[in-house]
């Protein structure tokens, strides 16, 4: 692991967001790198300072008394038995609906976070030696056919070299236990992994930029395929990549 990779993971390490493997790699690197060791020490000092009890504010007791006094001034009207039962029934139905909605949202959020964590982990693995591509070529006419027989649907491949995003090749990877296609691009010294599969999420992705563990993720759905572009590129450049890829699909630049 080099300084550039470690620097984007320092905050995640302090917040306990890294798995054991990546946490160990960052700590080992910081132990041998004076620059990253200083950065890690400063981050930890700031984390302890912001977690201090002294920064917490406790409301004064006078505020509690004012609230209690205002509540006592209001005279509630005793409800009739019929209205009470009716309200209870309606409240039960409403509460059940709200509870079901909350459970559904929690399940979807957990699935989404697991999926995003998987693509970031796959992105980090790909940066290790000989893990980036299974088929290494800048020829889109070679990359797409390579996936035939390996996946149910071959991913679209757009050559964006002229737009500043060099096609490096492709590989087979896994997200949430499912095989997916990954098209690999490069922008200067930054790698972009574009994950492509059918129905990765529970619903089609609305175009959105997300940041996970210091990496930007641009996700969207196009032509029935879910796409997630992962990179340490700045958000503006990753959005530009997604727009140019979509434009290539619309203008017939994809194979």
C-alpha cells in the first residue's frame, strides 16, 4: 500500500469502517511511513477532541420547568369510549403501515450499503498486482466478446480514449455473491472500475454520486443494466465519465 491509497483510508480506519484486512494494511503502512504516521496521529487527536464530553451541551433545568408548565396549562378533553376505540383502531392500522414501511426502508438500506461496500472492496482488490483485468486491451471489439459465455448478458463497452478516459480492459468480479462484468478505464493515474450487471439493486438506480470509504461511486441504470463507476477521482470528473459513457450509448459508440 502506498501513501495515496493510505491517505484516503485513514478516516475510515479511525471510524472503524474498514475490514480487518484493510485496517491492518493501513496500520502497517503508517508504522513504516513517517508522513502517514503523523497524519494518522493528528486524525486520532481530532477524533478524541470531537468526542469529548465537554463539547456536549445540556439544556438548563429552567427550560424543563417551562415546558412542564406549558403542558399543565392545556386541559385535555376526555375522549368518549367510542372515539377512543375508533382512534385506537385507526392508530393500530397506521402504526402497522408505518412499521412495515420502516422495516422495508431498513432492509433496502442494508442491502444498498452491503452492495456499495462490495464494489469498494472489489475496487481495492483490483488495485493489487495482476488483479485489475482478465482481458487487457484498449480494443472494445475484444473486451465485450470476452464476456460471452461467462455472463448472461455481455456489458456495453464504450471507447472513451478520445474523451480522456482510456479503456484498459475488463474482468469478471463478484458483488453480493453474484458474478458481474467490470470495464476498466484510466484517467491520468486514477483507475475507474465500471461494474455492470442486471438488477444489482432492488429498484433501478436514479443517477446519484455517493462517497464510501473515501472513494466516489457514480451509479445509474441504463438499457436495463445497473452501472456503478468507482474511483478515487474527484466527484466532478467521475460525473463527467458517467455522462460521456451514457452519451456513447445513445450515439451508438458502444459495442
